[in-house]
C-alpha cells in the first residue's frame, strides 16, 4: 500500500505523452469489435464441446450464463476504472493506483500468463483448423511441420510418427504475421480485426439459423447429467467447473481496457466497448451452445477437436463446412491479435514505470506503436506455439484471469472510500455490493478449477516475485523518485 501511483500522476502522464505516445484512433465500434474479437473464438468453437462432454452436458448453457454473470460484475468495475483512468495497462495500472506497486507487479505478471499463453494456445488450435481447411482443397503440410517435438503425431495411415514433430509451423506463422500487423499500427490492426469479427459473426449467425431446424429435443435429456461421483464431472459441480473453464473465452473485455490510451474519447467509449462486447458475446455463446448441444448428443463431443464441425454436419449443409472453418480461423485470428495487443500494452505500461527494461516502452516514431514489445512477443509466443504442446493451459489462463478480475473489483471498492472526489464518468451501481459479488463469484469459480491450476499459478507467481525482487524493485521510478 506504501508505493501507490497517484491517479493525478497517471492522468498527467497520459495527457503530456502526446508527441511520442500512443495514437488515439479507436472509436466505440472499434472497441466493441476489439472485445468481440478476443471473446468470440476458442470459447465458442472449442470449449463449448469440451465442457459439454466433460463437465456439464447440455447444461453448458448454464456454465456460460454463470461465467457471463461473473464477468458482468467485473466488467462494470473495469468500465469505471477505464473511464476514470484512461491509460494503457488495464488491471496493472488500476492496481498500481489502488493497492500499490507490489500488487500491481503481481497483476502485471499475471497478465503475462493470461495474454501470452492464451495467444499461444489459440495459435496451436488455429494451426489445427488451418490444416483441415487445406485438406479440403487436397493440400497438406508434412506432419512434422504441424506439431511440436513433444506432440504425438498421427500419420494418414493411422500410424504414429516416432519422435513427434519438429515445429508447429502454421502456429508460428500466424503469431509472426499478427505481431507484425500490430507493430505496423493500431488503426491498421483494428481495421483488420473488424473484418475478422464481421466474418465470424456472420457465419455464427448462419450456423444458429440453419441449425435451429435440426435440433433434436431428446439431446437435451438429461439437461443436467448425473454427477459421476467426482467433483466437476457433471451435476451442479460440473456446471461450476464448466463455468470456470469457459471463463477462458470471456477475457476479451479485459483486453479492451488495455487500449484505453488509444481510444478517441475514453471516458465515454471505454464503458461502451467493455460492456457492449461482453453482452454481445454472452448472447452468442448461450444461443450457439443451445443449438450445438441440440444437434447431437453431448457425448459425441468427447475427444473431438472440432465439435462445431461435428454438430454442423447433422444439418446436411456439408458445402458450408469450408465456410465454418474459415469463420473459426477468423475467430481464432482475432483472438490472437487482441491478446498480443493487450500483452504489449501491459508491458508498455510496466516498462514506463521502470519495472521492466526500457525497450518495452519504446514507441516507433512513425507507427506510434510499442514495436519492440510487439517483436519480443513475436519471439516469445512464437516459441511457445511452435515447440510446446499446450493442452492444459486453458485452465491456467482462466485462473490468472479470475485472479486479476478479483483485484480490479476490490480496487473499485477501495477507491470509493479513499478517493471519493475523483471524477468518474461511469460509476458502478450499488457499490460495494456489485464489486463484492464480482469478487465472490470469481473466487467461487477459482475453487472449481483443478488443483494443478493452482500449483502452476503459484510456480509462475514465484518466478515473477524473484524477477521483481532483483530487477523491478530496484528500477522502480516511483520508489526512486527524489
């Protein structure tokens, strides 16, 4: 609590950093599209089938609703913060102003877990669907170039390739491409993301419209399958576990807040972007999950890497399979794009505060982007996507996100009492009840995650604490301020 960054200082730095700072080029539509770009992707195309088959059955709908409610409480807190402190950095910046430098570092390090690993995870899934699209045109890459050295590679004849793959080349390529797009400029990145969002939303709506006519009501029975005796494996505990898992797909509105310093009118536009993207995405998730689990029994999604394609096959519109895969690729691409953007902006803010090396906050003289940060994550995320089999990191990303959301909600409560005089263009209603509910729901969902997720979080945080102790603490501009 000792080393807190005054909000007046945050706003002053943002207002004076105009010559070499980030360019304000995003309007409310861009921000909503940014959020939808990050939210609607892996959650709707992959996690729906995984959670239905392993945790909740057709009640995956309730898992999405529960996760959406948890996000709604937290999104309101994010919206108040973003309108009040319109600077880059998201939860890191907010925590610096309320809970102090130590907790801000914890959150910033946690966001590395959230954004960078989410980017790598989705890039690997992108690679899988890209290979399926190529196969429909009778094209293919050597299997050694589509899997990491630690993956089990299945050949066309069903045999296994000894020694695994060499590199997941498509996953690396998409990370490199999008990192370069981001380094080129925020306006260009936003326009590209808007196109991707339009493509995937159009196909999702088409999937829902065509699928409704083929729903088999018997597939909803039992709506909540009986628990198998293990926590999280169906029953009500399965719905809770499912909500914690699909939370991975709701982190997009968090990424919107990282772009506050690039919004044209952040006090007005940031709440619209954060809350608007969450509402649209939640509605799409629930309706999509309803149709998908109505088309085929949830048990058919067990071990299925492309459940959306499996469900859509029931409609008989096989000629649209390529369009569905293209929509999935568009969805994954926009998720990777926004996650990479969010990560670079968090590192930009941490670097400006001295907690990370100065090159992370270098702004390109022409493109007005933190290009060195973009290039760093090009390498870091590219290596993860190309050489690491990322199977359980969805849980790891979820627990990091829930932790960050809890602290943001706590910060809103504290600021209302410690700094009631600050102008708040958007105010969370019902403080402290609404933020407190956000904290409780997030903690509740964290408890529903596997023990392995908690262990990995503690290990990651331990590494971050060591780095802060030997570098960040010594180079902190706030601590060293004369």
